[in-house]
C-alpha cells in the first residue's frame, strides 16, 4: 500500500489539501484502499508527499466530516464503510402503529395539549433518517450562527404571514422551545439586581418561572375579558419604576382562550412607551391565522416575539424561536451563544428540512382539523356551561357553576379518571384565583374516550357537592 502515496499523484493545480482529498477518494474508488484500511499518520504522509502536516490534517478532517474516513482516538484514521443512501423507511421503522388518534382509555389527562397526528410523525421519522445519513452540519462541530443559517431561513419562511413586521434570518434566534425563548429574552433585557417583570393576573406559568429563575420580582396586572387593563398597568408602572418587561399573550391567551383586540393593544402600547417597558409576546398556542398585529409590528423598538412548533407540529422536538426588536438581534444572539451555544447540529438540520418540506402545510392543516373535532366534542358536551373556546386552539376554559370550587372539582374529576388544571395554577401564589379550569385537548386518546371524559365532567358540573365543610 505504501506505493500508492507518491507526490506525483497530487498534480500541480489547485490547493494541495484538495489534491490530497481527491487522491484518497480515487484510491478508494479503484479499491487501492479498502474499508477498514488504515491511512498513514499525518506526519508520515506529509513527508512522503512533500507537503506540510497541516495540509494533510485538513484533508483528513474533510473526509472524516463527510463520512469517507473515520478517526479512532489512539489508533489512527481508517477508511469508513460507505453510507447507505435512500434506505427505505420500513427497514428501520421503530413503531409501525399510526398515531392519528390514541387508543381507548378511561384515564384522560387534560393538563397539556396532545396534538393529533396529521402525518408529522411519519415525516419527522423520515427526515431524521435523512439527517442521520447525510447531516449537512456534520456531527463533529459546535453549532454556530453560520451552521444554523439554513434553519433560521426556514423559520423566517415559516413565520411569513405572521404580522410581526419584517423578519429575515438574521433577526431570528432559535431556541429550545418557547420556554427557553422566554428565558433568552429575559436574559437579554433585564438589568439591575432586582428587576421587575409584569405579567397578566392569569397567565402562562412559564413567565413567572423564568422571571423568578433570574431573580426578578413578578407583579401581576389586573385584566378583563380583553386582556391587561391599561390603567392598572400604568398604576403598577408608577409603583414599580424598576419594571422593565410586560409579558402578554394577545392572540391566544392562556389559560382563558381570550383575544386582545387592536384598540386594547394600542392602549397597552401607549402605557409601555410612556414607562419604557419592553413587551414580550408569547404566540405559542395559536394554530390558525393571526387575527391582529403583533407588538413587534406595532412597536418595532420594543416588541419581542416568541413562538415554537410545540402546539402546531409537535412538542417533542423542543424547537422555538425569538424575534427581538430591531437593533437587538446581536445581543440576543450573544445571549443564546453564551447560554448553550445553539441547537444541536442534527436538530438544526432537521428544522431546516422540516419547515421547508412541501407536505408540511397540509400536515398542519390536518392536525388543526383534528383539534377542531376534539374541541367540537367538548363544546357539544359542556356548552351549556360558561365555556370559552376557539376552533383552532388546543384547550378550553371553563368557569365553574355555583357550588363548585376549583380545587374540589379537580379532585372530583381525578376520581373519575380526568385530570384538569385549576385557575390557581395560572395565578400568583397570593392571588384570589377564579373558580375556573383549563382543559387541554388530548388527541393521545381516542375521540370516543375524550367524549366519555367530557360526559363524566358534565355529570360532575350538574351535581355540585351538597355537603358544607365546617
């Protein structure tokens, strides 16, 4: 084998490292090098070819990254087995069962949404195989802004039609889901030893948890059916001059399923500008078309936008994004890089493929239609009570009838096999939460089982406890 390494084989044109790459590939193609053959050490081959060790090392790295060679610590560099390209999915299928709906069960958990499968499970499995066979970003490097560019571009395309103002790939920071996106925004914005964050009196609990993790004080702002009360926000800003951020969910408010109309958004924005508050908008629960302009479009200088794939495709991938105000992208990128360097490179590659796949729009539409079927069952069964719902939102909000307290109802529901979340889980610890529930859509169980669970809840609602505890 030593005779194949001759300086004449390099040729004279072009960079030497590319000539070494071509030489090795030619030797593999002509069977001069076989699978598991050991290549000469870097210094030995450099001496034989009359070039620098760095040139040989660069060629070896290129061929190792693309899978032509494999490097084994302490042993050397070897010819790798060829990659299997285009292997049929059914040869390595882990789970042949379709998950369009779950099975029948008497135990129904309505804590968090479980989306119907409109085909995303099969698509993700196929794309994972493609990434494993030929990862564009490789599997031996740290993630970087450059390696994530294709995924950011795909995310920018995915966000088209969302009214948050102009967005290009440089404006987007990829996050590990929406919760991580909120944390990144806080880490970029909050200043001082004890900053204050404003949240709605009922809100997504992740706002409070992220703020508290960063040692910020959290102040709840009174709200009505349209969202935060502007006068309450202004009064709180007067009492807390150290406040820096207002967190809100104007498109789909969790947990109440409400929508903040544009007139109210304008009033809230006027207060935010008066007291120099940043506005962090969480848009993770919306599955359909946005009904109003986002705060980033209304106020490009202070509107932060967070979204994720969790409620529209799947929560399993933990892929989300943050779009900051104009001029803040560099600071947000640095926050992410200093925190966790970036998404794992295989997830970056999967994101780019998934969000640009031509089948994704119809898959998402099928998933929304599945959610609508479950929502329809909930409305048909519980619509006689004070129920708030939307066709394309994977949860409903129920104000309990007289005679029921939220804690007692949750206990009673659990006894009949249904787990629901009380309003107090969305309120501050010292707040007087309403006697209400949030019930998520769970398409992980069959429609039949979901309907049976709704029937059991209706029976409880119609028969409040008669005993008075003293």
